[in-house]
C-alpha cells in the first residue's frame, strides 16, 4: 500500500465555534504606493488563544452572497506572520511580496486575508532565526526545523476554519500554492471550491527556500530558469567568483602554506592566498549543490563551470604551458577546503588537478597533443587492475577493464595502466576511444562518478605509452621540459594526498554543523533549553573538536615530511620518510572518521534524513576510509617496517 504524501491532512472534527470580538476599519498603504481599506476583525473563542486577525477586503459581502447562490465564494488567503519578511523586507523568503500581492488581489475580487500568528511555520521567531543559521550551513528549510526538534511544519489551521465559519465563509477560493492549507480546511469541514496560485516571487536569496517548498511539500511553484541558487547566506560572494574573498586573518586553522607564501604575485599567477580565497568563494555553492551532485553521480555542470572560472585545474600545470606551477602545500589545502563544501567534488577535482601534473611528466610529443587546447587538459587515471598490452607496429594494443576511474565523467583523456611482460606501462588514450561503464552505485562519494573503463585491442601509438617507473621518477621526461619544482619530484607522494585531505575537510565541515546544531537544538527528555547547555553535550563537542585537531596535526605532519623531502636534493624520500608520512596520513584519516562518528551520535535522528549534510558527510568519510591511503592495517604494517629500517615488503608502498 503506497504511503500518502506528508501534505495529506488527516480529517478532523469540525472546528468549535468562534465569534467576532471587534471590527475596525484600517487604511493600508504599502511601500510601492498601493492603497486599500481593510475591515480588521478580531475573534473570541479561538482554540489556541492567540490574537489572529482577519482583514475583510473589497466586496466581500457580495462574494459571500454569491457563494450562498452556488458561486465559488470569497477569495481567501491564509498568511502566516513573518516579522522578517512582512516588516523588515527580508529576501530569504517570499512572505512580504505574497502579503502585498494578496491584499491587492483580494481587494479586487472580495474576500478575506487571515493574518495568523504562526511565525516560522509555527515554531516561533527565535527558532526561525536559529533555523536560518542551520540553513546557512547547508540544511533546507524543513531539515533545519527537524534539526531543532520541531516538526517540518507545525501550523494547524483550525483557527482559520473558526474565523471563516464565523464570517459565514463555508465555501471559498483559496489563494495559495500550498496544498496542505487546502487539505486542512477541507478536513475541517470547509469547501475549497478552487485553489488560486500566487505569483512566484523568486530572487537569488530565496530560490533555495522556494525550491524546497516545491520539491518537499508539493507547492505549485514554477521557478525561473535564470535564477541561480543562493550560495550561502544573503550577501555572500558569488560562488563562482574567481577573485579574493575576505576571510579570517592568517587563513584557516592549520593552513599548511602559511609559512611558504611570501613574494609578490607574478603576472597572471595567483599566490597561495589568492588560490585559497578563490576556493573559499566556491564552498557555499558546493554545499548548495551537494545533494544534486549525489543525485547526478557526477559534478554538476554549474560546479565545473565555477571550478574552471577559478582556474583550479591550472594549479599544478607547468608555467611553460600557461599553468600556475604551484606547490604541494597549495594543492592539498585546496582539496581540504573543497571538501568543506562537498567531498565528492573535492575528490574529483583533486584527482583531475593531480592528473594534469601527471600529463606534464610525459615527453614533448605527448604534451604537445594534450596541452594543445590549453593548460588544463582533464584526464581520468586508473590502474586497478592493470590491463594487458601487446606490442604491435607503431605502438601497443591494450585490452582490459579498469575500475575506479575518478574524474572520468569530466575528462577528455584517460591514463590507463597496462602490463607488457615485466614492464608496467601508462597508456594515454582519448576518452572517446574507450567504453565508459556506468557502474558507480555507492553508499558514499556518489558524486565522484568513478565509473569503469573498458577497451579491447585498442591501438595506442608509441609516443602515448610510457614506462610507469620512468613516469614516476624524479628525472621523468617532463622534468627536462619544465623548471617547475613539483615536476622534478617523485610521483608517489602526491598520489596519496587526496583521500586524507578530503576526510579532514569533511570532518571540519561536520564540526561546524555540529556546533551550529547544538547551539539551538532542544533534546528530548532533557531539561536544558538547548543542547549546548548540557555538560554531556559540552564534553562531546570538546571530544569532537579534539579529534579534528588531531586529524589536522597528523595531516600537517605528513605534508611537512613530504615537503621537506622535496626540498632536498635529490628529493627521493627515504623509507623512514615514506613510513612516517603514510602513517601520519592514515592516523589523520582515522581521527577524522572518529570525529564524524562522535558528532553523529550526538546529533539526533534528524541528521539521518537524506536532506541533512551530516549523513552525507558520514557516508563519504566511510568510503574514504577504505581507500588504500587510509586503510589502517596494511598502512601501519608497512609504516612500521619503514620506521624500523626493515624494508618494505610491498615496494610500491
């Protein structure tokens, strides 16, 4: 048996009678100059005891008489009080414009505007403002109410039915986009002869709110296609802005590039701070589109456009081809900060950036081909498992099925590992030449679209094949072409950096959400008005905060070890170095994972709704913890061998 929509009202008994208490004429004038005269009525006997008002407008008596003769009845609007919208003109909702529209339309046709004291869909003014804070953290308007311990919509329209019955309006036309209002009035014994839609009062600041009403509760809203989603709180910088965005002095806590920025910005090349400011400007939009990213199982086009506009993919591209030639510290910080918005986007973008750097390690002929259209060719790369390569005239014929092709949904090229005897080759092929298999159905990191690639007897010319060991070496072919320091470093170190950075950024975002939540949330069966006032909640927050700090410190240590090794000449890492940095990354991921677990256990049932970002963070981090860089047991075993000088039993570690 199918479940009924949440907006379907349960039939109620007829509302108890109420009586008109007083009536007075009030001339109205709105800011745009529109004027009307309303007869304002008050009532006694209302079931909730609140001071609701009814404004009788236009030829309302004639409309009632017409209903008695079989007509459709007066035009009626149930308007819930909204101090921020009705009085202060807040653009976070559409309440003020709807109120203005309703007065004019009802005055023209005859009917009633019921001004109901139901601030914030019945949760009150302070709670509504608390919900706004949670919405700024990524929740929609309904999930925010639930996170505060309220219902999605606590409004009961019994008093509206009482007021209408007292006016003799048993039949009416309802001016509303909300199906629940019509359902409740019908359930209370009134006849809604028709539902008249209000205009859509959309803006950049309220589009997300309107979309939630449309998608979650079935409001009849046709939103404009040219209105972009709001990126965070009103007044926030556009999420696609490529310029600097103001932030806390000195950058975010644990910024690993803080000591290595220095120097004036070269023409056309951003500084470390410039690039992080660009990324910070993207975070609100990433949070806004995180659910869409999961649903699409790839990065949305709007996000890709913003990443390109911010020149994220130029970061590790060599300066000789028009890139920025930036360092390890900037790269990992960018991935970490992107994860504060969306882990799937951080994962995909991090690998696409890294793969541009891998392409810059190839010989000249291959680079001429891939960089022909600009400094940021996008490529997927996968070696799990390696395919099979067979030598043929002019190159190789490769076959295989490669899994976990991160970035493949946005790539033009694919870097595929193939085994030829004892030699592991990296094969560079146009994505159009291979078959893409849509298999990425996962619990977490769904938005990465890390699908499989299949090829059979695909010819790869000689210049687009390269020995993996040579590609990964300090003296790779690209190091003879480019002076950028990072091209002259072994490849292995960077290949383990994305997963820990994404886990850390996700945990930091979770901690921010947890703090916002406990500052306003009321927990059942407790005496405190908000969770943050409970000593147990204070302990839990401190525990989570400490775990995130631990994750950050381990991560910083790993970056320090790798950077120090790269600064030496030759830059090849020693086995103790490799053991130390891989251990630090694994311990960072473990602390990030534990922080998210502690946060989830203290956040209530509401955060497990699919609309809440915390449940998505939990799923994403769970999947990240299964990446080879963070899989605890083998990492600790090999790290121990390296630190003890026993030699790695797995040479590729």
